C-alpha cells in the first residue's frame, strides 16, 4: 500500500515536475508496479504536454469506480508517457477535474492507498483550505509540500502543512534547491521534517518535459536527486522489498535515465537533504 502526494501552497514551485521526476525514478520492486496520477483541481497538463488523449484518465476512473472496480481494472484508465510510465491524466479543464475530485476524491484516494501491489505518486496541485483535492491528499501515506526554501514560500506552506498533519498519516517537505535556507534551518524553525531536496535544475526540468537528449536527462542534477529521493522513500515504505536490477530502461520507465548512469538511488547520508532515513519517523503523525 502506498500513496504519495505532492502538493504546493504558493507560487509555482514545481509540484507537477516533482511528482513526474520521482515517479519516473521510482525503483523496480518485486511484485509491485508504479503509477503517476494527476489530481490537480486546476486541471492536468500531461496529456497536452506529451500528446496524449484526454481519455482514458481521471474522469473514466472516477466513473468506473462508482460501479465498483477491481485493482486490475485500474490499468484500463491509464495511458503511457513517451518512455512507458503509466499515468492517469486529468482533464485540462479545471471545472471537470474539480467536479471529479469533489464527488469522489475521498473514495478514490482511499482506494488507491489500499492497493496492495501499486505505488501511486500523485500531483494534487495547490492544496489550499478550499481545495477539492484535500480529501484525496489526506488519504496518502505521505503528503509532501513542494516549496523553494525562501521565506515567501516556506512560511505560508508551513502553516498549511501543520494543519494537514492533523488529518494525514505523515507529512514533510520536498524542497526545490538549497538556498537561501537550508533543510536544517527549516526543520528547526517549523518542526516539520525535510523528506528530500530536488535540485533546482531548470535545464534538467526542460529536458524532462520535452524529452530531448536522453544523455543530458540522465546526467542532470534533477534526475540524480529524484533517484535519491525515490529510492529512500521506497525503502521507507517497503523495507523488505526485493529490488530488481534493470541494466536498461524498461517499459515501466519514463525516458529519463539509465540506472548505471545516474547511480543506485540509495541515500548516502541523512544530512544531505536528498532523502529520508528509513528508520526515522517522518515529521508529524495524525492525532
């Protein structure tokens, strides 16, 4: 069981890109599959960005769920990104995504979280007090607030994350970059754990979005940091899972990297800000 949600609070720190990069870098575990889900009430972007259809996707998944659905039926509502990563796309019209999440967000979030053999990484967009994605997001095993380590992004996001921690199993930060404030400073001030830091790498983000230059993507700081974060979270969620080695990318990957080029994804040090130590509890536990 695993549902990890990436959210934001103010500005555009990169929740969608963070979710995409981590899902692409998620390690291959025996008996488990991975899935990226768009659940942003402001509408999806991946169908347009990668030339996919609007259906199947979130709307068809919600519709099918009303009649009851097995875990096998989930894959009928997915499409494949260019490198093969399965994704549930959201419609680009906010009113449609908002309606779907308002009607079924809570049920869908709980259903995805309870899947026994799928790791779901979801983009829930800006998670304000009135967001239709709140019930979906609070079903997560881990809710990550994406923010740049600047006062104007951290302060409002910290207040929101503190509130969400009361109804969510685990919460934490996913920082974009390391300046001007360090992860240690942010943890000390706000008391919420920095789960990981993704590189502030505009060129790497553009390469990932456009699908250009596989070598550049594999070598980019963004991909390297995503591999580290994904590997650490997977180890925390599934400490006894068998890792499968894939010397070449498989159909389950977005074309972002070859494992031997970007490293194993293991967390080298809990002080680096690149991931989490599996034996250490995350930030806040719902009371």
